[in-house]
């Protein structure tokens, strides 16, 4: 929980057609413009790289999830086997 008692919204930063770039931008915008606490879940080094040069608001955090679920992976199997993927960690 944040200081204002709000639970952060967890975003799977590694999932989606334009991820992680578009997810990171959306998370930044929500935290900046709406004051919503956001937790980006995904590969920390990659997410930090995308955030470099940005003014990151206090309400934006990163939860490291080093594994990736690909389009070739079977969804149910991935949840059982890739325990450090963003879909499981988040």
C-alpha cells in the first residue's frame, strides 16, 4: 500500500503487442497524471533502460520478473513452469 492507502495497480509490462515500451509509457502516464500507484512487472534491467531519461514519479515501482512467456509457450504450462514470469509474479 502507498502512503495514501492506495494499492498499486500491477501491470504485466512484458505482455502485449507493443510491450514493454507502450506499457511503460502507460504506467508513467497513470502515475504522473492521475496519481495512481503503478507497479511494472517484468525484466528490471529492460524496464529501467526504458525509464532512463524519464522523471519517474514516486508512485511507480518495478517488480523484477526475469522469465518470459512467448507466443510459442503453452499458457497453462507456462504458469506452472515459469514461476518468475511477469504473468505469474504480477
